[in-house]
C-alpha cells in the first residue's frame, strides 16, 4: 500500500528528534518556530506533556519548587521511555 505524499514526510525517520517538554517549553510563544523546524527535512519535533498536570511545577531547588512529580521528573521519565 502506498503512502500519500503529504503523509510520507511524517513517516520517514528524520536526522534529529527533539522532544519538547511542555509546559514550560515555550510552545505558545515559539510554536511557529517549532512548527517550521518540524517541517524541515532534518528535524522531528514532538511536544510531550500538557499544562495543568501533576508534574506542571518546578523541581525542588527552584523558587517555589516541589518534590516529584515535577518538570524534572517528567523529563527523566520521557528520556527513560525514549
């Protein structure tokens, strides 16, 4: 079965994969930049996570930081899952 040309780019493994941790990754303010990167042949940009979740808080050691789950523990989980 042939893949339609408009979907082929999403299925090809790209040279560099960027997992953008949201919230806090600048998705709202820099969304157009991330979209442009994702559309380029050398990059794949994945937005991982959402606002207003249990991990949507700074880690200990930051002003107002909290114990896990937090953004640091979420980022470690994302790395562990690959």
